[in-house]
C-alpha cells in the first residue's frame, strides 16, 4: 500500500522561543529548572518581556519526534492545531519542509498559535513555559481517522492531557489505531504532567498503550517510587514495550522478557538538552517501524538524542539517516 | 550629559528566516549567490514554500550593528518601522532585549513586518531575499530628530535608498546630526544596491558622509573600477574615514593621511557569513565613539565579524566586551 505511514502523531503545535539565561533569572521568575509549565497570556507576555534576545525554531514534542522520523528516512503525519497567524505559518512551513504530512487548515478565530518560551541555562538544561493558545483547542473534530488508520504507530504526547477536548481526541484516535491493527505509543512528557494525571496515565499505560516512552523522573513519578529499578519492575508488567531514557546514562528498553541497556551517544558538546526525549522517541520509532530489533532501535534513539543536544533547538540539524550510516545497514 | 548615545541608526527592521540550502537550490530559483535581492509578496511566498525548515532570528543590517555596539558595552538607539504583528513583536523584543533603545510604535495598518529569507550554502555564504513590508514605508515622520541629535554617530544603511520616502528620512536625519555637531556614517550595504544608486551614493559620500563602510565588491562598484587599490585611492579623497572590509583578507582603514591594515580575526569555524559587515561596523563604531585609535577600532570590528560568522544569525551570540577583553584596556 503506497500511502502507508510509519508514524502519525497528535500533539501540541508550538514554536519554541529560546534564549540563554542564568540560573538567577530562573530564580527571579520562580521557574523550576528543567520543568515544563503551562502559562497564560499575561505570564507569557511578562516572561517574554524579561527574556533576552531569542531565536524562534519550530517545536512541539510530538512534532519534533516526527521530524526526527523523517530525518531517518521514515514517513510521518502530524495532527495538531495552529491559528492563522505568523507563528502558525512558521510551524506549518517547518514541519512540511521536513517532509511531515500536515494538512490541517489554520483556525481563523480563537487564540493565537501556541509557543514555548525556553530558557537555556549554562548547564545546557532547558526550562519550558508553554502558552498553548490555539493548540489547546484541539478536539475530536481535528482527528483525521483515516490518517490515523494509515500509520503503523499512533504517537501521543502526555502534555495534551491538560485539556479535556484534546483527551477525547486522543481516545478517539487510539481506538481507531487499534481497530486498524496499529500500535499506540505514548510519552509521559514531563514529571509534573505525570503528577497532574497519574491515575489516568496508569490506566492508559495498562489498557491502551503498546509502546511507552518515559524518562527516569517521569517513570518513577508514575509509580510513585524513589528508585528507577523499582519503576522498571513495575512497568514490565504494564505494557508491551517501555523505552526508558536516563539522560547521560543512556536508556533501558523493557519488553516482556527482553531488557536492553544502551549507552548515551555523544555527537558533540552538549549545548541545549531541549528535544532529547523527543529525538530518542524518533530513533526508536523509526527502528520499530522498519523492522530493526529493539536494541538497534534504542541505539538509533540514543544517536538522535545525542545529535539534538549538540545544538540549539529540538529538531535535528543534520540528516539522521546519514549520521546513523552503518547502523541502518543490515 | 546622561542621555548622550554612542550610535543611532536608521535601517530596515527585519526578521531573518534562515535555512541551509544547496547551490542547486539557488540555481533552481534564479538566485545570485551572496547577493541581496528585494522581493515582493508573491516571490516571498514562493521562496518560503520552497525553503527547508528554517530558524527565525531578528536581523536588519543597521539593527544588527547596534546590537553589536551594545554587546561591546556601548549605547545605541534604532529608528525603523515594524507592523503590529508577531514578527514585528519579535523584532522589537529582540532589539530591546539587547539593550538598544527602540521606541517606535508598531504600525497598525499597511504591510506586514519585513523579513529576509536567507539561504546559507555549505560554503557558509548567505544569499538574501528581502521582503521589506512595513519597513519600506519608513518616512521623515518616523525620524525622532531629538534622538538623532543625542548620538555621537548617526549610522545609515544604503539598503533603504530603494524607497523615496526613506531617502527623505535619511536626509532629514543627516542634516539634524550635522547641525548637532555629530558624525554621519554610511554603509554601501550591497554591490547591487550600489549599482542601483551609484550617482546618489557618490554625491552622499563626497558631501555628507563622515565615515564610510564598504566591502571590496561595493567600493569597486561605487567607483566602477576593477581593482581594490584603485578604489582605495579614490575613496581617500572622498570622505573623512573609510572602513573597507575584504572578508578573509581583513580590512583597510583610510583616513586622510592614515592607512591601517588589519587582519581578519578567526573566532571559530566559519558557519554563516550573514552579518559579517554589520558586526565589523559595530566594532569599528564602538571604538570610534570610545576614543580608541583607528587601528584598535578596526581590530574590534574584525573581532566582532569573526564572532558572528562562527554561528547562524547576524547578531553576536556572546558578549563582545568579554571577547575583546584586553583590546579594550588602555
């Protein structure tokens, strides 16, 4: 079938606004280092006014993952919501230019397009402040179920759980994916997000999610345990595949009886950790949808994560297919 | 006087939209490598749709120079025109966040804010396509003459000569600056720009300009000579100070009986030459307005140019004052 896709994702359509700031800046504005916080218009204006000169680069967690998938040579489509404004046009241009199918028409009324104010500190850590805008108004009507049916994997980000309508969109899409015999992948997104939605996330992981992505903070938050190994034990009985990332300690893939441990891959100096998890998911999903074993898929994830943290922005700056080279030859 | 400024500039208020493209891309779209071309809405839409994923960074030649001046620790103000839209807000935020005074209110009707579509090729060369938009509608009413009077140097970019109203704005500002006993500095901007306005530029340089900035292509185009040395002979009798840049061959400063030759300064690998001339002007103007000799001013210019070509974008990514360090100690 020519129009079969590797991955379709539903996520927030955001443009990242990145500046370099000091730890003192974070403290002065009551920002939790490394966290993602949802902000309203007033707070967005206040923080933006306080930020230093910035760079705008398209972002959005699931959207970043799809761009990584196409950079490896895979096929992908995005479902998300932008307004008919300049940032919406920027988002649409960039994701399409990366080869991701994105057909949704910009919304002509309602909130402006979403943006994420990201402060990068000298330790390369990013602190994110998301004004969802038009993205928060995503609902079941935005879900193209035919598109969902076409993809081997439906990828969903936990971030959108903050909006009831978006949740309905997710549920609809997940049903359609399973009906079509496809897999559902889910990322826990952020430990604070997990805290807000723990019970629902536990249900989801147990009942609907085939492939779970989480970092150490997120997976321990989900099971309310202190220790990564405890979380690992718990997750093994909860879903088909769990891909757990541990920053510079690499990643652990758990799948029923298999456990794969992979090291982090260093591509260059660490400049900005924004998008590390998104790109790990990209490499892993590319591997999974192209018949690679779980260990190789995890290596591809680690490579993509290593690349993206070597520069500003959450999307690859080079061809991941070229970077992966021999890893892709079988 | 506490409100005395080092430099005030009038220029195009633009946001740069940068992508990496191949030489074949330039050829396919009839683009002249390294040139700046003015484009209309239709061409802007066509080129943007064809470009790869991009990054948005505030630009505008004279605006970039002012940000360089403040990065050295100088004081600066900008006169330019943006619309009341998201790119206008981005431009305003970034220049103010860099410490440049920019008080103009965004225009509520007319064209959208200007942008410059920049293709960076693997040789680090940039090819620019400017949609001026709101910026082209700058006129004498936009010139705050009190602000002009406050600055030691009024800096004008040749680019705006393409618009009759902007030219009037420039003439008004230049008169005010000279009446107040200040210097007028001018950059030829681009050799194609020089071709369009040669006679007027020759008049300007002979009659109004105290400090002239030009690169090799621009100064030879101005005097219609093939040889840089011939151009140098000619310019020596035309204005007080001429700062002539020659890419990797450094710069030559000509001032009546003085000639200073400075080498290019290498700060890192050459990634993107966008802004090299703008930042040379920044360092030179900072030096000039802070009592440094012409040779040191040229060294500061070479340093700022070396920094800006080591990364994507036309504004400094680090403190130029810190980078200059010992050069600033006398």
